[in-house]
């Protein structure tokens, strides 16, 4: 049981670090690739996609865990 908790904590720490780095890099790339007049629209789309992924990822993970165990 203790190894499961340790594995979970290490995974959460890695995920938090990875997400923070990825968010900065994605925002930088989006701003760099879009024109000055499209920055707001591009960042809005990025925010929408990130929000949709935040909603859908746990649902997909739960389905995969339940039916493909």
C-alpha cells in the first residue's frame, strides 16, 4: 500500500511540473506563430482546448481503466 501512495505522489509531482512547463511553452509558441492581431483569438482557442482536455481526460481515463483492466 505504501508503494502505491509513493508512486501516486511521484506521478502527481511529475505531472504538475510537466503541465507547468508545457503551458508556458505552448503559450509562447502560439503567440510566436500568430500575428499581433490574432493573439487574443489564438490564446482563446488554446484556453478552450485546454479546458476541454481537462474535462474529457478523466472521463477517458476512467473508461479505459474500467473496461481495459
